[in-house]
C-alpha cells in the first residue's frame, strides 16, 4: 500500500518522539542523580550533627535537610487530616447519593478546582490572613496550619475523583446482592460498598499525599521560610523540602550548599516516585479483586 | 465482612449516622470551594472598579514610580502557555499514537512498556525538581549554544512543554483508546496497521478529544509557577525574542509577595489572581463543552 506524505511524516515523527521524550527526561533525571549521588547518605539529612540528637530535636541542624523533611512531614500530615474527610465524603456523595442535578453542579465545581493553578490557593491563604488582620486578629500571621488548609483545597479534587472512581468500580452484583439480602441503601453503602472500595480510596489518598508533598507555589505564600529549624507549632513558620530546593537554586552560597540542593531534589523525586508506585499497587490490587483485570 | 462492619462502626448499624457524616463532609468541601472563589473575586473587584492611572491595566511595572501595570505579565503568561502547547501537544499526540500502535498488540515490547511507564512517572515529578535540573543543565546549554543569559522565554517554554506532555498523553489515551479498539478488528481484517487506522479513521473523528487535550495542556502551562519563576528570567517587560527574559503572571505573584509590603502592589496581585481564575474557568468551560475529562 502506498502512503501519503503526511502519514509518513506522522509515522516518522511518532518514532522520533518515542526516542526524544525519554531521552530528554532521562537526561534531566540522570544528571540530577549523577550530581546528587556522592552526597546521598545520612550526612545529607543531618549535616554535622549526630543523627540521634537531630531526630530528638536536642541539637538544631543548620547544614542538613532534616528540618525541611520534618516540616514537609507535618505539613502533609495536617493537610491529609483536613482534606481526607471532606474529599472522600464528597466523592462518595457524588457517586452514590447525588441527584443528577447535584452531580452536574458539584462535579463542575470540583473540575474547576482541579484545574486551578496552585498559586491561586496560596493567594487565597494570603488573603485570608489579610482579612483576619483587618478584622478580628490584628497579629495573625502565616504558618503551618494556614499552609495545610490551602494545600487541603489543592488536593481535594484528587481525593474526590479517586473516591468517586473507586465507588463506581465496585461491581453491580455486590449492590444487587445487598438489596437481595435486605440491606437498606445506607446499610449497603457503609457496611458493604465502602469496605469493598476502601483499597481504591486509599490509593487516591496516597496519590494526594504525593501532590501535597511536591507543591511549592502554595506554601510560598503561606509561611514557608528558608531557615526556620523544626516547626515550632501549628502557627509557626516552617521549612519544606520543595521550597528548600527552590531557595538553594536561586541563593546558594557555596558548592556544599549546591550539592545539598541536588541531594534534596533527588530525594524529593524519589519520594514522589515511591508514592506514585504505592498508589498504583493499591489501585491495581483493588481492580484485580473486583474486575479480574489489571 | 464482620471485620469491615467493625471498621465502619461510626456509620451506625442502620447507616443513618454515616449519611449525616457524608452530608457534613460535602458541606465542608463546598464551603471551602465557595470561600476560595468568593475571596478571590471580592479582593479583586475594588481594584476593577477603581481603575485610573497606575492601576493594573497598563503596560509598565515600576513600583518606584507608582506604576503597577500587569499587562506585560498577562501577555507573558498567554505567550508561554501558547508556545508550550505547540511542541507539547504535537509530541504528546505522536507519543500517544506510538504507544497505542505496536506492531503486535499482545507483545508491546520492552521499550514501549518502559516509555509508557515513564509517562506515568512524569505525572509525579515535582515541578520544582524539573526546574532545578533545568537551571543547571538546560539553561547553561542554551546560553552556550544560542547566546543570551540562558534564563529566557525559550528555556521556560521547553520545560513547560515537557511538563504538560504526560497530561496530553493521558487525556488522548483515554479518548482515543476506546475508539481505536472499536475499529481495530475490522481494520485488521482490511489489512490496515494500527498506525494507519489511527491516522485515517480515529484522528479525523476525534476533534473534541484533540482540542480538549490541547486546552488542558494550555491550562496547566499557564497555571504553573515554579518553572517560569526559576527559568524565564523575570524581567517585567514584553519579551522581544525567544531568547529574551520575560515574566508570567504566576511568577509575578510569587515575586510580589516576597518583595513588596502592601498597597498598590498587592492590588495588582489580587487582579492577577482573578485573571488566573478566569483563564482557568474558560479552560474548564471549553473542556466541558468538548466532553473530554480533566
């Protein structure tokens, strides 16, 4: 069969992109790991301080990533505490209980939120503080809790979408069986369908943890600083891994600090990839259990 | 299932308490979203109404002289988004077709499986890590090979197109995959390869999917903060060429909060937030009409 010229171009281009794109990405990632490899180790985290002292908070760490890791950990934990309940609840509601009209409206709102630039959430937190200062709390300031609230808004759509999909993936036969056994609608939902979908929902939560850990733009507005040490409390300033990477790339003083930046970037990349892999494993297990395919 | 029943005990035996929980969760989520939209609009509206000289709608940003125009940044954002979509969309389309059209469907081959996995991993790579790698690899490369400072429109656009690539590929795969499967059998009977089927049959009827992938990519490129902030140079003027420095709305917002202390500079910040919200709203609207999923 004779091919037209556009088709031949298309085919050549698709083969080219199949080589070009992986090369580009792997070059970037490979370079990152190549520079970071020599510094990967406990010294990257704790600097000159003994690890045990640093972990217990007895000695502050100034030349390691430990404060940033702790900051990111608390940030993600509080974000998840705030976001999981509304997010998963909203997803279940959308999939099981909402009328078609509600589905359309709420679904549109969640879609809109999903596409929202993360910096707008940061701006929202910033506005919230300005508002509080003008009205009830003149000395309100940005901090860990505010950043977590804004991040919670950012990961909400991820949680809603995954909970919704997980509930929809539970097979219809289970619903029929529940009805045949005389379950009421709410009994079936909470004692049968929700436990069945739990693994899929958990996969979504892990995915959301990854989103919360990587984001920089939100915390830029809401109280991240470069040298805060360990976070002092819910309203204190904090350090975060992603912000440290940005900060080092623009303000690094010496080679040592630059290498720490490479180490931090490689570390964050590893964490994100591991979280993604965990989410995939959970979701695959869930789908295989209920649909008999990966 | 006894264990599961214990696990969801808060829902109550009849599940009525659980329904109340879910309603509260939905109320929380909706309150958060409503507050976000309301705040952004409420803070920006006074600026809109005020108008006048030195306001956000002029072409000059010079805080020292009391000029706070953000139009160069608006142009910068649209330019960066538009330029990044072209290579991102073309490469995404080609890569997606290549992934979907192996010579033998049962055995896709190692390279194809790996590239497919890589595209999934790319969705999880933090943007700040992309930015960090590009600051130390891509921008020196551009400085040495093409001249300029290396921190330019072109650098940011290249990385933005890498950033949106996985989004484009996944949206296209979700849209084109079922259509290809629907005609795969009859196509094979006529002796057409999968690539020929895609080119001659599937792509011409998938205009909506193709467009919504492009629009979604555009939305992500415009909304990203860290890449333009780290790579584009951030001079608040219209870029003269691909190699000159520019500033996008998102980067502008990040810079204003870290450098200015209030007054008219903040007004321009709120205006920028509203503009981003509106751009994102248009993107969601187009995707809804096209029926693609976000």
